[in-house]
C-alpha cells in the first residue's frame, strides 16, 4: 500500500522537519499523523502524487503552521523558529556540516541531559515512528512505563530549550554511545520486527545504515562507529535468505548462503579489519567479529562456534546483558553440546531477567528438542509462540512444535 510504504520511508524525515520548523514535538507528531490520514483519503481518489514525501511534508507543515497561527503564542513561536519559505528549502547551517534533519534530530534526542534509556527511546519514537509498545518490547519494559519515559523526555527537552542541531566536534563523544545505541536499535527493529506480518522492515535497516555511514564520516577517528557500520552490513547481507517464499522464518543454519550479499560482506570485513588494527576494542566491534564468523563460514558446519563463544564471553564483560548471556548460551551449546547450553539458559530463566522475551523459551525449547526431551520442548515452544510478536516467528515456532508432538496413534516422538 502506498501510504504504508510512505510511512516507512518518510516518517522520520517529516517529523524531523516539523520539529525544526515548529520546535514542538507533540505538534509535529500530531500533524504528521494527520497528513498520513489525509493521504489515505485522497490518494485513493486522486492518485498517488509524483513525490509522496514532499506531499506529506507540505501537508503536515501547513497544518502545523495553521495551528501555530491560531494559538495565542503562534506569532512568537513562528518568529522564534524562523518559519519562512517552503518545506523543501535547505536547512540553515549550524557549523557542523550536517544538513540532514534526521541526524540533527538524533543528536537533539541524545542530549546528555536525558538518561541514556530516554535518549534511545525518544529517538526511536520520533525518528523511526515506532509505537510505544514496540519500543517497550525492545527495552523489555511495560508500555505504560515507556509512555511515561517518553513524556518526561519531551518535557525536559522543551523546558531546557535543548537546541535542534548537531553539537560541535568536541562535544560529540558525550553523545556517541546513545547515538550508536539508537542506530542499532533502529536497525534491529527493521532486521527483526517486534510486531506485525513482516519479519524484516528493510526501510528501517537501510535508514540506520545510511545514518551510520554519515556518522562515520562525521567521526572518522571513532572505531566503534565503524564497528557498528560493519556489524549492520554483515547482518543485512543475509536479509534475502532469512524468510522463505511464504514469509516464514529461515534460521541461520538452514539459510541458502548463496543468497547472501557477498559485496556487503566484503565491505564489512574490510572495514572491521581496519578498525581492529587500532586495538581499541568495543562492543560493536566484538559483535561485528561474531557476525563475521557466521558470514565467512562457507557452510554451517564450518562455523567456529568455540571462537564465537569466546567473543560472547568478551562481550559480556564489556556489555553485561541478559540477551548477551542468552546468545553466549547458544554458542556454548553449539561448541560444547546442548546440555552445556541448557544449563546457562536455565540459570538465566531462574533469574527472571528475560521474562516475556520470546527467544528465551524458544532457545530452551530448541536445546530440549536436541536432547530428546520432547514433552518439555513442546511446552517451551508453546510459551515462545505466545510471546512472539511477528507472524513469521510464530509460524517457524509452530513448525518446530509440530516436530516435537507425537502424531495421533504414535507412542512417542522418535
């Protein structure tokens, strides 16, 4: 559908433009939503405009200006924001050399006055158009908790008069961690969507990679930025093989490796080798090294799982996280056997750290299946299906569940 495609590709650009023009975050979101609602009504009747993004931006901008003019402080806000000309005019320079409104918005959201979680969440909401529920899933918190964080973050930006611009070079390191975190979460939502029909939302992946490349140009001496670009390229290189013709998830070990993007892999490996020679390791470089182990193995059997397990051990010291622990458990299971991995998974399950995260019961189910404990595996698969957010994941898990369930009349699963 044209409006849905436009939303995926244009939402961040429109919101960023409106925030620059009006200085009002809530008004920007409201008018952007109204523009898309109007597109639903008119495009079916009048046809899709030649430039859907420009149509949406102009419609949203005109609506925002109308509301500002009708408000008591409209005139003052227009003067303060410098609202002149059309939505297609180039941005005012701020000395950073960056004229991309979306990157400016990212740096505004990632101001150090905000908590790191608030920085990341606010950027995902405004720039990527993710729903509060989707962001809450990414952070493993309730939707209500995330909604409160977003409200507080917007209020702080407004009250502190945080400027809409890329900061000068000497201040960039203060925001690097948050900006990289935003880009990777944005990419991950595209790479493995938390909800919906589609497993992959390529528009989000492409946008995250594009902005990461811009950031790498802005910060050429920051190895973690290049590490993140390499990591995202390696993951994205497998996009064509991650789902079958029906849209069902294809796990890594079953993917047709001839469908992987060899050029993207080669670019990512070259970039990673350059930054690793700097001997300034960081979490994104380690994760890129893990992805490289997968992408450079000609066959599944050639994967160096012992090396991957060691890299996850290193990553766990840099970035303590239950998700990292879960991934390490998978690598240990592949290197040392499913029983060794299951022990780590059950420890993680007992801690309650990943309650509600569908990949925890899914991993436990897979290890139990490999150990021949089919009844327990079936229960775990059912739990994972309940928690999974996309149709593709549910279909895959349902197929695995069927493999653990005895056929009618049979005594047990062989």
